[in-house]
């Protein structure tokens, strides 16, 4: 479980699902209402909501892939009247409301803003929450931003991923907590260190992440500040990443990082 620090009206509970996925409960502490994020194993999410003594009013789906949206239909049967939300034109299972850039979803006293981040899927969205009480916000990034990495460019373009990672997510307040869709942190940071061998922030975070995983603990959340310091897909403007890729155009640089990460990953499996 993780809770936003301070006297926030917002609480986030981590719900590990499948082998390396994360679902979440976004809770408004004042009204005791909640939304779940990517509840592929809906029973676990419902059980967590019961433990927190909150009412589930919405399901926030980041994208249509089974390991994120595959529990939506069952959840709708388990929680009568729940609103199932997903990105416009993404074809997400059981959706009752499709959202676009800037659309706002209300969860109790919390306002959740949609960030349209197509590339991994045609209608992938992220969800940004500002508690409105002076405490840090949170963003749920699905398979767009990972800690130290990003998702595959399955159906989109490098320009779309650059816009998503750098212009949209990378420009959120630096203290924003980042809740990602998968536990890929250690591997991602190892590639980051391969790209930037002298990056002290990556070295420090790898040690921290490896210790967390050795204890069976999650590495979420990160922060936007941490990602700006350690994530090569957000750091495409840095001279070290441009030297690593041999590119200076920012869109070409993010494409080169993606290709080099894939090549590096294949070598790790040999």
C-alpha cells in the first residue's frame, strides 16, 4: 500500500495483479468514494475497496490491452452502476464513457484530468489527479511511461510518444507521483545506466529499486522529478542521450532510444 504524503484528501492504494502488473485504487478520503485503475483482476480490487471501506464509482482504464482492461466486464457485473472509462477510439472492453484530452472525471471531491497519450495503443490515456489541497498530485500512466522507460510504439509514431512523454507527462509538476502499469523498474534503469554510465541519479535509484524488489516491495510510485533525472525517454534533450544515440532531433532521438533499448533487451535474453 502507498499513500500520498501529507494531509491529502487523496489516497492511492497499490493492488498488484497478474505477474508484474499494477492496478490501483484512487480514494477520496472525505467522501469515501474511489475509482480503480486497470483492474484486470477485479476481485482483488473489490476486496481492496472493501478493506478501505470505500465505494467504487468509476473504473479508469488506460488502454485496451487485456492485461489492463480484461477485468472491466466482470467488474461491471460485480459493482452495479460503476462507470467504465477508457480512451476515445481505443476499443476498450465494457467502456461506458470514452474520454479525450482534457476531459475531467469526478471521484468524490477529486478531479481527474485525462491526458491523451496515443502510441502504445490508438487511444491510450493517462489520468492526472490534483487533490486541490496543496499536496502533490498523481498520474496513472499505464503503458506510456514506466519508471525509467516507456511502452512500445505499437500503433503510433515517435512524434506521438515524444509528445506524450516529454511535452505532456514530462511537463507535469515535478512533485507529481507517477503510478505505472508494470514492475519493469530494475531492467529499465539498467538500460538507462547503459545509456548514461555516469548518471549518479540512476546509480542511486538502481540500488534502491533492487533493495525494494529483494524485499518483495513495489518500486511505485516514482515522481516526475525522478523521471526527468533518470528516464532516457524523457531525457532526449540531454547531450548525453543525444551522444548515445547519435541524433540531435528530439523525435529521432526518442526513436533511436526505443530501438537501442529493444536491441539491448534482446542481448540480455541471450
